[in-house]
C-alpha cells in the first residue's frame, strides 16, 4: 500500500513540475513538440532513476557513515553530471535525430533541479532503496506526463488564433498555470 501512495502522490498530487515547480526550464523549453517531449521524458526518467540509486548508495555508504553530509549537494551534482554525459553519448550513437532535437536541453538535465530535488527528497523522506526507486520512477512519470500534456496543448495553440499580445511564452505560461491548477484537483486523494 505504501508504494501505491508513493506512486499516486508523486505523479498526480505532488507533481515535481506542477506542484513543486522543479525542472521548469526543460518544461518550457522542450515542450514545443510531442516528439521532443517524449525524448526528454525518457532521458529524464533514465537519469533520475539512476541518479537516485547512486546518490542513495553514496549517502548511505559514504556520506552518512563518515559524517560528511555537507558534501551531499556537490557529490549529487557530480553523479548527475556523469550520468547525463553517459545519456548524451548513448543518444548520439542510438538516435542522432533525437539528440539533435533535444539540442541544448540535454546538457541542461545536468542542472535540472527536478533530478537533484528527487535525490535530496529521497534522503529527507528517509525512504529505503526500493521506495527510493519507486519514488524516482514515479516522479519521472509525473514529469513526463506534465511535459507531454503541455506539449500537446502547445501544438494545438500553434493552430489557434491567439491575440498578438500573449502569443508565445505568455500564453504558454498561462496554460502552465491552468495545468497546475488542474493537477491541484488531485489534492486530497491520498
């Protein structure tokens, strides 16, 4: 039952993008097309899950036992940067088109506060390793859900007649706010 609560809470109620506002840069930058949003979702899921596992192990076997928790943030950033480099190399070989489509946003995963936030939240919530992985995957799914929904809406907005004063980023921010309000409707489920 605890795992179901973690999943529902991470995807819908405490969505990393729409409730906690972590990872907004790729949310606004990669959400122009559904294809790039799916690619970014996959990359974030991979990096978030692996980063959570590695940072959990680093915290429990190195930082906590030696009482050097003050190195948490810098060590987590190094782990995330290394994993992003690995994803970049793999995408360049496997899917050059997706690599080109993601462009500058793939290296931005390195500084994506959603990934760092999940790694830190796992420690703050005192999850065990399995709960940490479930939490990370669920947050990545929530990130992807928000990103794909937003990309779909933005594709439809390109076809709509929007007043010139709010066309582009202002309209996107209004839609993001409305999407966030829609996700607030899930509050109280768990």
